[in-house]
C-alpha cells in the first residue's frame, strides 16, 4: 500500500494546514495511507501528544480514514522526519516550502548536492511534494 508522510507543526499553522490539505489530496489520488507527523523538539520542552495532534487535524479536516498520527521527539526536526520516512517506507513526503531551506542545509551537510528531491528519491526511493499556502503543490 502506498504511504504518504506529512510533517506538520502543532498547533497547525497556515502553512501546516496547506501542506496537510495537499498531503490528503495526494493520499486520496494515490489511494495511499497517510501519516501525519509532528516532531517534539527536546530543547523546547513543549510536548504534544498523539491525541492532541489527531484532535487538531480532525477539527480542521474531519475524520480521515487510513490515517496514522505520529508524534516523535528529536533534536533536529529534519533528521527526525527522515527517520520516520525511512521507518514508514514512504512513497511520498509532502513538505511546506518553509521546510525546504532547512532540509537543504541538512542535506548539504550529508552530500555535496543539496537537491532535496534528488537526495530523497535516490537515498529513500521517495518523491517529495512541496507546498506553499499560495501555490498548492509541485510534484
């Protein structure tokens, strides 16, 4: 079964809502399971529970069948997201444009070419969809 992973902030920001809306559309289009992911940063001390994440998403989008809500803790958001993408064997990752530059910096530390889509496609066999609130997606 195809798998779509959508990392979001909590509480849901405008960018997170746009990213999640696109992730839902991609999952429906691809007949895929959806994983909504939030990363609790160790250093900020604020902890979000899985039930809080699920309640916030369902309040905004209604009940979403075939959806998992995952909360992970980590030092770096991007590395924690990559760990989850690997663990889920994701086919598609939907990220907001605000995350792209942070991912590019992290990938630049790992490899010479900071092309996120290329890196994830080659290393994880995964497509990346980027979303901005103004422009729905580039896939």
